[in-house]
């Protein structure tokens, strides 16, 4: 009989632990979210930041890798609870709670081009008649996102964009500077690609967000308080600084 009650207790405990697992949707986005060629998550800045946020709340992250479009779908329909590295817009606010304050307030957007073409884009107006690769469903900065005069070609990932750029199927492609620089270094692309002279470097708020259909949505105030504490005490800045230093 004692063994029976012990077994029941263990099952209840296991159920409690499972209930505290947060389903985190991860899109490959190195160095923030690094996924190897087999599709296995191996780390990244955002993973360390997410773990730092969840640990004091007693929540365990369960990471699942999907393309960005699928991540957004899963968050909208409650098949994922949480995401990092997301910017605000009205469409997303319909199904997401943004965790304030943003954990990152700068996000330099760069137009990568073939070597020798850096001067082709010196001002924003220079991209008006070019074909620019963009990540499907991604947002960059408001002027660019809402500009219908630019020919935008949707791609599934940045490596595909580099390949299309090399084949001259794109004039340039836009991504976050840390992402582009990481991929160029990792893949030995330094002799092939460069950065256009024009870049967008005004402030862009980057957030963690929680699905409105998540079972954790009732704990939104806890997420916000923990986020505020870790932002104000410098924990997040220290993680970003140490990660960048250790990986260079």
C-alpha cells in the first residue's frame, strides 16, 4: 500500500513538472538562436536570455525548432506558448502579449550585397528599384515594411538568400547585422559579400512575447516583473556582452 501511494505521489509530481514546461518556439536565427544542419538547437544569445528569464519563475523551457512563419502560426493558435526576438505590430498584438520592457532596444538592419556593390545602396532611395530578399513574414523597420515601391522577394532563411545573392537573383537582402556577420564568418563568405553603405540603425524594440492562448497567460504580470528586474539590474546586458565576447 505504501508503494502504491509513493507511485501516485511521483505521478502527481511528474504531472506538476510537466504543467510548468513552457513551449518555446525557436526559428533559426544565429547568433541569437543557433540550429545545426540536422535541425538541432545548439544555443544562442536568445536561448541564454530565455533561460535567465524563466529560471527565477520556476519554469522550464521546452524548445522546438520551426521556420518563423510556423512559429507565428503556432503562437496564434496556442500550439506554442512563448517566443523571443519579436517586434511589435498590430497584427501580432491580436494574439500575443508583449512582455515589457523590451530586452533589446537596438537592432541594426543591413543590406548585404555582392562584393564590389557596397556603393550601390548609399541612401534609402537607392533600394527603390532593386530586388531585395526578405525573410518570410519578418518585420525590419516601418518605412521599409510599408513601402510598396520596393520589389521584395520572400525567402525561408538567410543562407538561401546568400546563395541567391551570389547567383545575382537578388540585388541585396536585408537582415539584422549580427545575424549576417555571424553567417558570413561561419560559412567563410567574407570574400563574396559585403554591406551596403546605407544601413538602418535607429532604435528598434525587441521583445519576448506570450501567446494569448497559452496556459501561462495568467502569469503575464510575473513575466513582466521578472523581465523588468533582469533588465534594470543589467543581467540581460551582461549575458549579451559575455556571449559575444566568448564567441569572437
